[in-house]
C-alpha cells in the first residue's frame, strides 16, 4: 500500500515540502522543497488505507482519532500544503465517493423545518462556554471586516456590523428583521446605534436564550426582540432585512423559497442585505467531513446558483461585494484563540472533540486562503432607486455610525460579558 500512496502524492504534491511516515515505518518526502518541511505519521495500516481511498472524509477523521499525527508543524500547515496544490483529476479509486456525493447533493441539502432545527442544534447548541473561548466579546460567529492588516478581531467584528448597517441605510424607528441572529450582536447594534426596532430570529435554543438575556441586561428588550422561528414562518412587513451567516444552512433546493419569502416581507422601499460564504468558482458539493461532523445540511453556493433565485423572486440586485481574505484572517484569529484555551475546551468536552474543532478551524481557514472560498455581501431591493447611485454613501454612513458608536462604546465593548 505504501507504493500506491507514494505514486499518488508524487503526482499531487508539486509545491512545498511534506514528509510522510507510513504505518510500516517508511518515510517519503513530497513537493519541491520550498518552505518549511511539515511531517506527518500514520498509526495503523487501516488508517492509511482509508485516507488514501477517501481522503476528503478520512483525513479529518484520522486526525480526530489520533491515528494521523503531525510531528513537525501543525495540522493547519499540512492543510495549507494540500490545498495549495494545483487541481488534478482525483485517482480512479476515489471517483465513486465523489460521484456519490454529487448524486446525493440535493438530498443532503433538503432542509425542511424539522431537519433545519436538528442541523442548527448540532452545531450552535453546543455549550456556550466553548464559543466564548475563541470569539470576540460580541460573539460574532461570522466573517469579520478587517479595515487594516493589524486590526484586532474585536475591532474588525465591530467594523463588520458597521459595514452592514451602512449598506442597510437604517433610519431611526425602522422595522428590521435579522434572519439567523446568532447571539444577538448585530440586532443589538442596530437597535442601539441606529434607533431601529429589530426582530431577530434563530433556530438555536442556546442563541435565543443568550440573545434575550443580553437585550434585557442592556435595557433593549423593547427595541431588540428575539424569537425561535424558522424564516419560512415569518409574517409581517419590514423596512430592512439582513441575514448574516445563515444562508449557508438553507440548502440549494430551498433558495427560491428563501428569496421569495424575503421579497414578500421586505417593504416596497426596503433594503435586504445578505452576507454569506460563497464560491468564486463553479458549483460544487459540500466537503463530506464538514457535512458529517460540523454543518450537516450545509452548502456553500456559487454566485451562479444564487443570482437566478434572486431574479426569480423579482428582487433587484443593487450591490455585490466580495470579501476575499477577510474570513481567512477571522478564522486564523479564532484558531489561535481556541488553541490558546485548548485545556479549557478539553474540560468542556474531550481531546477528540478538540482535535475535531482544530481541524475544522484550520481546514476552513485554508479553504479561504488557498481555494475558492470567499464571502458575498449582496444588497437587494424591490425596485431601482432605493439606494444611492454611487457607492460613496457606504463610507459616509460608516463615518456617521462610527461617531454614533462613541456614546455606546462601553456597551459595545462589553457586549459578550
């Protein structure tokens, strides 16, 4: 089996330097020798065989189980080398796995209400103390907006909220819906800084309880209202609609339902801003390890899959912004913070869980750094002329909001207490 592994990796790894010690004790080095050498070791011939025949699923499982050991560097370094390689056709023995994932793509993303609740609970209803180990003070669990290379995570997450608020053009007293509100940070920001009345909806029991508690603690229970509700069940009309980091869980088979619902509830002069992970390339399938262990039912769309559904809902796209490396930097900060609290995470769960999350954060970071993962911010309306004709207004709104934040800075900084 060693010779088969060596043949494939010599063909695949053309850049960097990766040293692999097989289960039988043989050591091979792959790549062009550039950069720091990263070394890994297989424990057990069965692990080696499983990774070879289905690497997209089994590599992460082997690291979780401790049967793939990184002797030099980190798992993030290993994944950086693997994802940096030029695309080549997968080996013939891996084709059945890929074919199966393609065939069942739409079934895997079929997310009726009950399944959506289970999928959300799988990830977001984990112990709240886990997220506090690595998120910013406001517990923003989505891509930050780094205005400068040396900006802190907390400041970049505040900049993200400000950037979204600027695109929403929220006026005092506006009625705003936040679809997938997380722990309530954006909703509270909009209520405090813009004077809007915000309704946040989520399917996570943990997020709902914490968001409600934060609104009460900050005296905003009347301005920021949170509900356990599926987006398909929302009634009423809203001046502004925003959704951050939720669309990835909708599923491509439900895109028409999602955008038609948003078109129905946003007012005729309203604005809808969608912030979602996306692909800069062509449509694909969800990584099987991510689907099994991290985000069941999730899918990262290409623009070519999103825009037709927006058009069918008769929404007008007024702006599209692509955030290229912002999420890579966000995930790097999360990974470093998480590993700094590794022992705390192990006390909450166990060592295998910690390795799983380390792999998740590292793989996600490298996907944004080395592959076609980006973030889309798509602004929509029901008609033309609702937002200004040039993008200058965004910077102007951000400046105005930055001034307004000064009066609320203590609350903003202690949002995740």
